[in-house]
């Protein structure tokens, strides 16, 4: 094998390697087939829901689940809020576990089902932030570790 043949072999090998790399890099699977269903509630949340439902029905309320903060409130307009995008980014992926709403879809109260993870520093920081923005926008947020009495007390006041 002479130098010319060796050079052609190297070029061909490099071209094949580049072709394989490009094919792998730019072939994309059908992204719509990369999802799978899941339940909306965890086992613990579902168990709480089964106990919350009769309380809500007693007061003629509907139980909403996994309500995004961005569906409950929004940052003040950009002309008065230079931090609009930062504000939106802080709420866009957060949700409240449950909401009770009347027949006109007015939110009566929001409910967070807490557990031991809420003692972690990151969760505590999140909870303080969520409590503050919901309080500042006039929402009643009830936190429970699974008891419904706090909700019954709030609704019966």
C-alpha cells in the first residue's frame, strides 16, 4: 500500500466517521413518542383528596388539583415591573396541591399538603416565597399534613 492509498483510506475513514457523527447528531426521534402517562396525584395526595372531597361537597365547592401558580396570579405589567420575566420564571413551574372553588370558579382557598420534605432548606425557601406572594395577592393558603380540620375550620368561620 503506497502513501496515496493510505491517504485515501484515511480520508474515506474520516468521511465515514463524520457521516456517522452527523447522522447521530441530527437524527431526532419523534418527540411525541417520548412521553408516558402518569397519575395526577401521588398515593398520599389521593388519600387526602378522598377525605377533602366530602368537606368540599358539604360547602358546595369543587376540588381543583395541581393548580399552577401562573394560573392563579401573574407579575404586574412590564411597564411598572422591570423584573417581569424573573417574576414569571419563579412561578411558571410551581403549583398548589389543591384549591377549593365555588360554582363561579372563584377560589375560596388554596391547600398545600405538606410532608417531611418541607423541612428541607430549599423547600422552606420555596414555601416562604409562595406564602408571601399568595398572601400579597389576597389568596388564603392553608397548609396541612393531611388533616382536614383546618379546612373545615376555615370554611365554617
